[in-house]
DNA sequence: AAAGGGGTCAACCGCCATAGG
DNA sequence: ACCTATGGCGGTTGACCCCTT
């Protein structure tokens, strides 16, 4: 299909927006909305293409945009969601009110990716998994589980084309080993090391921590809700991870729900955040 | 003080999905 | 069923700024 020529071939302006252009766009959208981006610049009297107008509005001029630096909680949320969703920035942005996909993408590439990489080269040390919970937090909306994704120690990872078999906790030499698992989707890789470390001792050392309606499997890396007959991974997961969960249905949200469930039952938030 | 390098971020590009004709 | 227009998305670019040498 031959595409319509864009801005530069139509004598339209490119590059940074001027305050005047911003004002024209804002007042036009406030008066008329933005039903048709393609037609908008002409109707508004802007020498821009519709795409450029849309981008400017969505990424910068929208009234509900939250300006300023990302706080720690937002960054941790991004890291966690990126573990789940990969580079689906718009999906991540949808869960961060006031933040745009472009902004999140920039933060990821400029800050977070670097930070995670630094953590990867940190020599592996044994840490306890659930100890990373900070239940003293006065801000209950995001599980402190996320802390562990930032500070999780990294060690060489085994390769696997899909979720690998799980080292049986009874033969495992360490917590980290039991969780040193890599999941590969179609175009993404997920390291279980980025999640709180969990092995059999996690369940046994935390009587009452695992909700009654869940029963963990032998690996300790998935559990089963006996009420809903649903299997959950212990880590939030992507919907394109092959062969997981067992029913083949996307359980992205289930994964998150499960974490939140654990978090709440560990004394965290009273209510689920709006995910 | 000037140059160079790296970081940041707004904006663009090109592809894809989808609605509508 | 096919074609086209449009919106939306992720990857990339380049201008600007700041820090270091």
C-alpha cells in the first residue's frame, strides 16, 4: 500500500513546537476535541501533520500529564511491569496515571535499564526472599516486593528456550539456585532472579503467609488456587510465555493479583491498587 | 574558557492493527 | 474479501544541556 506523504513533503513544519503552536493546539482541542487528528491541524490552523499534533498533545499538552521526575515507587512499578510486559510502553503507561509511554520509555532507557544492569554485575550473594518485604512502608499501594527487583542479586543464568525445569527445592543448594530461572517469550527474556527469591523454605518458613486457598507445587514456583482452579506463577508473567501457565490462558493480571494477594496477606495494603 | 563526551528528552519515522467503505 | 485511511505503537534520532577534562 502506498502511504500518503507526510509532513515534510507537504510543506508542513517539523521540529520543536513553539509556545504559540501549543496554545493553538490546546485551545482548539479544548473547544472541539480531537476527533480526527488528520484533519485537526488544518482546522486549527497549524502547519503540522496530524501525527505531530497527536504526539504533542498526548505526550506534553494533555492536562492530566504529571510533570517532573519519577519517584522511586513509579520507577519500581515500571521495572516490575517491564518484567511482565516487556517493551509494551503504552501498556505500562496505562498503569501509571499521568505518565506517557514516551516518558516511560525514556526513563527506562536512560535510568532504569542502566540501574538493572549495574545490579546484574553485582557479585551474587545469598539473600532471603521474603525478607525483602518492607511491611513498615506507609505507602501501601505498591508492594515492597518491587524493591527486590531492583536489588536482586544476579548470577550467571542457565539458558532455556522456555521456562526451564525447576530445581527441586529439596536438592537445591541454595535459594538463589532454585530461583535462577530464565523464561523466554517470543522476543523477550524474563529472569526469575528479578523477582523475590522463593523456594520451599519460603512457604514453610512463613506459616500462614501462603493464603489457605493456594497450594504451592513442589517447585515452589507456582501455586494453585483450589477455589478458582487456577494455576499461578509466583512471578508476574508475560502472556507470550509458552507453555505457562498450564491452561494456556494469559494470566498477566492473575500474576499481579497473586503478588498483591500475598502482599496484602502479609500485612500490606488493605485494598488492591487500581491495576 | 573551551572542547569533548555523555545524558536527557521531545519529536520523528516506519510499521502494524483496525475500522469503514 | 479487499482496499484505504487513520490511529497507535515502539524504535530511533538529534538538539540541547551539563559535567568533566
